[in-house]
C-alpha cells in the first residue's frame, strides 16, 4: 500500500490516557484514512505506557501500527524525531497523547500538504479562540502568550502559536532537516518550525479545535526558563548556518 500518512504519538507515562486516545485514532483511521499508519513512541516511560499501547493496537488488526520504546527518557522532541525517522508516510502528523486537539481535525493540516499547497501545517489555538472548548488555567494561558511573543521576537517566526501539539509535515521536504535538530524537550516545536522556515519550506498556521486536559508534563515555572534558553540556542545556531540544508 502507498502509505500517505503516518500519525506519530509521543508518550511519556501516559498509561491512564493513552488507551482512549488510541481507540479514537484507530477508529478514525479505519473509517477515514485506511492508508495511514500509527506509531506510538514510548519515551522511556516508567509506567505501563508501552503495554497499554500494544494491547489497544493489537485489537486494531486492520490498522497498520507500531510501538517504539527506548529505556531512557529523552524528551518529547527526541520522541517525535524518532517517530519521524521510522515512519513511512508521505505526510507525518504528530499529536499529543492526550488528544487535546481531536483527531477529526487532521484533514485541516494533512490535506493541504497532500495537495502540495504547503509543506508544514501547524495547528493553532491563537487564530480562533472560539474553537477552544476548555481553556487552560489563566496563568498558564497568559504564560503561553508571553512565550509566543518571545518566540516571534527572538526568531522572526510569524506564528502566534508554536506550541500546539498537532503539526503535520511533508516528509520529502522535512526529513532531510531532521539531523539538524538538537532540542530534545519542549522547545523542539520552535526548532522544527525555525529550520523549516529557514530553508524556505511553505508553512501555514491553521486554527484547530482544542481542549485543555489535566496532566500536562510542562511546568510553567520549571520549564519556562529552559525553553527561553532553548529559543536563544536556536537563534544562535541559525545565525551560524547550522540549520542550512546540505
């Protein structure tokens, strides 16, 4: 089968939420995208994330799927890169394990790439906030707005939401850039977009439905300074030409 789509789900200690997520994705693929594959990347979980994923996917025998696991927790960025390097689809979409953006929003991002209108489509909570069902706590939401303003200022990227965990990429265009990536944790989204933009890929920010889910792994206090440092590192690497395609 000509594999047009790979759905990559990075997961770390997601045994409680991943089962329901995979059931929804499997049902969607079965009904709407039978040519797709599902890849779960277990990022060194200490719980039963891999066992849950294998159990659910074993019941979806008509859907191509794999679980990739490694022992050491390396970060969400490392997990997404691992999935992208292993995937077979012409387009790869990664989705957060909590499925805060419903999988039914997938055509908004994937179809424009398959139609060769864009190379990267990023889901956005900022362009149409009426699509947000359940908002984040006020402090976290305001922190996200400040972070994205910093991203725009420090990198020149023209996007209003770089951190939504729902993005799709043309693998023909993006795969050659994967070995340029160095950010393993939560700043990886910005690095992906920066490298794509830097190399002239066609990017489009697209509003998607989104609901806040409790249990996020990001700490607004612990991770904010780290992420700002990562953005500065991305800018520094960009100025040195380290994201230039060969």
